[in-house]
């Protein structure tokens, strides 16, 4: 059973928080996007799923034996918010915000209101340094504290993207141990992608993407991130442009789950590939 | 000297007694047995460490000396006597060298033609020592799983007959059961015998601790397929007394049971304090003080039940009571052709609950016996083949697409049968393994071109669906248990939501091969409830007799 009270509370807070924001930025012109013939996307190997472990033994050992989540199917959103010095720039912040930082605050709250989940946590790097501001938690007081914290952040300092993402990732992995490996685990990174030296997250992104048993979904809400950046690689992450209010509001597609019908004439490998 | 009666049990020619050597079976002298001498028989079993400890008077009066007194305050002496074979014990019982006899339930039925026709020698069950829990093993040559016992040949001695009968009921075709005084020897010398039930130490020798090579006493190709660690509510050891002695000495009999209970209670405490002399026990029980380690192994392979367990055993309404076990055993013996018809046997007559005045240990031994996390990890680490080999019983439930609920009533009978199995194989893990259909996933990946992040998201979702199904089956199982009055050990249940990682048709290019038929598509949404023997995974169990 999902804790509905938390979702409603969070939505109310987010609505209030976003009321002052002008978010109806123009839709990107689809016609202007160059047509690129993409190869079929790679397939995740289901064959190795049974032999692949996640979370790691190290994470399992860190979680106490008695820590068991009340809801094994809880949806978890771990936010990693970039409030580094580069987020002071106005470039890529859209017409309605004075800086990427202000646009990022709007974007993350917009995304979260569309995908509230059950538990929310927050990692930030800002003038206050890099820290786990809030571990995963729920309840209206927790949500209010997160929103207030986001609103109060000021951009400054370096971009220890990898460190911050690792913090958030570890929180999710521990929660997966508590929930027995069921539920949803989203690491939502709001950034312009300009990592400090030694903090390029590509190895972590690769590690998550290459393990089919790793249930962490990587979501990037990006500003001016180049197409080759690991956090914009759609073979590895869900990418949403921070300046696309419609995309931010859209919410995640529902999972398809199992098909309700069996079509005998459409079940061979070859037929399915057509 | 006890007087001889004129009665003699004459030759019994049925196949039932083929296990007893003709010289003894043909002619047992029977004596009157009303004198109140108490000689407790001891056999090579872990339970007998208790009796030897109770006779230890090195530091003062022994436990038996202190506790062998009637409720009226009259003291009496309890002696012990070791019997290397059942044959010798039976002869002494009939001759009243001792009025008591150590038997298991099916064994009691098996020998009843020798004891029950004479009202004086009829057996009265008076004490339940407890269960074999690892002390006995089923071994096989050329077979790896219990299901292959179907229609095969198995040899056992009478003391382990309960296990052969139980396994016979759990396979498709009842096996041919041979009762032998020396099943290990019979198995080794007769290659037509596919399976044998032997003591754990014998199994260790015959299988060379793994798969026998034919050297050093092992049998080529012999391996262990099951032990009473899983089937730990099958072989129950008890003490019976002759009816003439019981009628003549009700107070002495009652006081003997009380002394045994007290001895067990004190033994457990002393074992915890590590002041039990296992060297002395091995000398008295196994005939060699050097076999101390083996004696300790035997002790670890049994499970005493305490006063509460004794009360349950004496209550015919209890699931694993004396009466339930006798009736089930005799039904199976008739099915196996070991008896033509059931035989009437006495029920326990002592009011066990009234014995507990000075017994402080009134525990019921239904404590959690598993490390659930270790059991889950062990099952997840097992290959499908290993799981198949270790499966004792299974029930498959099919779900509708996207559904985590199912018509419980449709599976009520199967659940009740599975619960019954879980009580008999109380040392087995109850694994609930759930799967999801992969057809929609294949369509998404191959036809709709899902990106990898979307693929992983769907994999997680399908795993969630399967886990929800496993939990639904667990809840239904527990509900059914409650409805029929079963107490189930929740630590015995493991949950494994496997999503689509184990497709029925295997893999094609790293993806599940599409289902070929609608039936295969339906079967992909399966939940399999299994009773799995986990003998080889020691970390799964919390130790019984280590405290």
C-alpha cells in the first residue's frame, strides 16, 4: 500500500512552491531537430540477470539485519542537486530564470511533483559543500524540509558530481536491501554536467547501466549538457531537458508489465523483430 | 529370577519378520513380568547420551538416583542396558529381562504380531524421546533425487521404516520396501537395491562423504539424497512397556517417565555448561570410549521434545501424535504390502500434563529453526537442477496477466497437502518462487525499440510483479494454515521473485525465447511452492543441540 498522505502532502507543497515560477517556456521546435538514423538500441542481457548480484555484499553488510522496510514496493526518489558555481550562469537557464540554479530549483520540483514516489532524499553540492541533506524518508514534514532546503540553496564552489552521485546511489542501494530488492529506485541528477576534475561520473553511470540486476534508474535533468556526456547518453539514462516544462511535468511512462494477450502469429523472434 | 510362563510366541513366517534372524524369530521365550525391576534399554542413538548422563554418579548420587521415586515417595532403582541389535532387545522384552523396549512408530506396528497376540506382552507406549533430526540418511546409487524413488527398491531396518513409508507416499509409485537388520550391508552387496536408509555415520562411509568410489567401504556411485534434517518429523523414538508390567506397576511406570523427563531437562542444562561426559556415553552406548565424537554427532542428530512435546505426542488430535503416526504408518504398510491389514495397538495412557510439577523446562520445541536470510541466499545460489534434485514436494499456481491475486479456493487442497508436507519435512525450506511473463517485454524490446534504461525499468517492474505474487501465495498459505489449525514456522518460508530471469524456453540472443504456445505463455506466470531439503547448506539451520 502506497502512503497516499505523503504524496498528497508533497504535491501540495510543490504546488505552492512552484506557483511563483513561470514555467511555460516555449516548446522546443521539433522541426528544427536534425533527423538522425539511429541504430536499434542495444538490448540488456536478461540471460545474465540470474547470475548478477545487486546490491553488493558490501552494501548488504552495511545494512543492519533488523532494518526491513515496511513497504517492499515503495518508490524511492533520490535527488542530486548541482548548486555549484557554474550554476550561477544564465546561459541555458531559459527566459524566465536569472540563473541555471533558479531554473534547476523549478525543474526539480516540477519533476518531483509529476513523480512524487513514496520516499524522497536529497544530496546537494553548493556553497555549503557536498552533503547528504536528507536520507530517504517520507511524511509531509520531511517533504517540507526538502523543499525549503532546495529553495534556500545558493550556487557556489566546485562540482563534485561523482561524489554526490555516489552518496545518492548508496542511499538507494541500502534502501533496496531494506526492501528486499523490490520497488523502484531513481537517482535524479539536476546538473549542467560540468564536473570538477576527478569527478566525472561516467564510470558510475557505466557500472549502473551494465548491471541488469541494478534497479537504480538514472534520470538527468540537464542544462547545456553536450550530447556525448555520460549523463545524456540515452542508452544509459533517462534524460529530460531542464528547459522543457512539458517534459518535466509529463511524468514517467507507466511500466508496461505483462501483456494481456497471446498472439500465436506474433511470437517468434523473427516476427517480433519485424 | 523371573518365572517362565507357559506361553511361547511361535514361528512367524510372514515376510513382515523377514528382517529378524530365523533362529530368534522362531522361538521367543515369554516370561511373566510383574516384578517392578526397571531396566531401561539403550540403543546406539543420540537420545541415549541422556540415559548415560543420568546414571553418572561420579560426583554424588546420579540423576536417576535422585529422581527415581514415586509420587508417594518410594524410591526405586533404574538400571540401563545396552542392546547392539533390536533382535536382542526384543528377546529380552519378551523374556522380561527388561519390561521396556525402544521402538519407532512403524517398527511398533512391524513387530506387533510378536507382541500383541499375548495380552501380557502387548506394548503400551509411555515415553516419547523425540525425533531423528539428521541422524539418518537416504542414500542411493545412480539417483540424485527423492522423486526417483518412485517404483524403485529401497532397503531399511525396522527402526527407520517410517521414513521409507513416508517417502513411498510422496512419490508417484510406491517403491518396493525391503526390511533388513543390516540395510547398509544389503545395499552394499545387492546392486538391485536403488536406495537405502541408514544412520548418518553409515551414510558417510557408504558415500565417502560425497559420491562413493567403491574404496574404503564406500559403494561406487552412492550419494546422499535426503536426511532427517529435512524430514525431521518422521522417525520418532519412543519407549514402550509390557502391558502386564504396566498394569502391575502403574506408579513405578509413571515415576520412570518422570525421571526420564527430569534427566532430559538436566542433560540440556549440563550440555550447555559442557559438563556432559560424552566419553563415558560413547563407552556405554557405542562400546568404545574413543568414539566420543561420534556420540556427540549422534546427539546433534536428534531432537528431544520436552514435556510439552510429550503432551502433544499423547494427544490424538495433535498433528504428529502417536495415534496419527501409527495410523499413517499402518495405512502405508498396507499400501506397501508389508501388512495385510491394520493392527490394534495401545495408545499412551499416562496423563503426561500432570507430570510437570517439578519440570521447569516446559518448552515446546517449535522454535524458529532457520536462518531465513541464509536460506533465501542459499536457494538463490542453487541452480535449477540443484533445486529440482532437492525438491521434496511442489505445487504450481498460475496467475492471470498483471495479477498478483489468485483464486485461493482453487488451490485449497494443494495448499493443505503442501502444509502437511511442511509439518513432516519440518526441517525443509518452504520456497515460494514466482515468475513473470516475458512476452510483453520482448515486444517492447524487439518491436517498440525500448532504450536500455526503459528495458531495465521494465525488468524491475516484472520482478516486482513476481514478488507480489510470491507474497500473495505466502499469505494464502499462512491463511490456509490458520484455517485448518496448523502452526507454521514462518522462518521456514523463503520468497524469491525472479521476474523473467528463468524463462521456460531458455534464452535466444540474451533474451528470453518467445513462448511457443499459449500454454507456455500462461505457464510463464507461474508461482512454484516447493518443499526443499537443504541438508547441504548447514548455515541455513540454527543448531538444535548446541546449547
